[in-house]
């Protein structure tokens, strides 16, 4: 899979800061020097939460993933790509899982429920 140009540029900029030595690609900035330097899941969660708080939003990593997949569904449909391509992009194994994102975006189940109530 190829990376979009802005992603490549950002990774290249990070590698200029991080260097090319072996080790984890993404590291923490633990001033206490504890741990092995790897960026943990907890650290990612805190970073995303703190960035969200700074702009007045409640965020979490999975929420960003959900948003990205939902936006991918919209953009792919407009560009003429099928749902199978979005399934591959999202790395979901089952189309049913992806359809939750599609329904969340369209709210088809909610609208159908309103028709029969």
C-alpha cells in the first residue's frame, strides 16, 4: 500500500528528528528515562485525548479511526470505489463490521425505524 504524500512528508520529518538508528519508530519523550522508549498504547491514548482537550473536543484513538473509516466510505463512494476497497483500507475482516460505519453515516436503521413507528 502506498502512503499519501502528506503522510510520507510527515514521516520523513519525524525520521530527521528521530534518526535512522534501529529501534521503535515512534518513541516517547519520557524525561525520567523509564521504560524502553516505545510509545505505548496508553501514551497514544493520552496524546490524542490531550490534543482533543486543547481544541475543546473529546477524542480517543478509536474514535479517530472510526471517523477516518466513515470519511473513507464517503470519499470512496464519491470517487466511484466500491465498498470492498474501503473494507481493504480499513483492515476489517468482515463486511458486517464495515457496514456499521456505513449505517452510522447514513443512519438508515434509524430512518427505517422511524418509518414503522
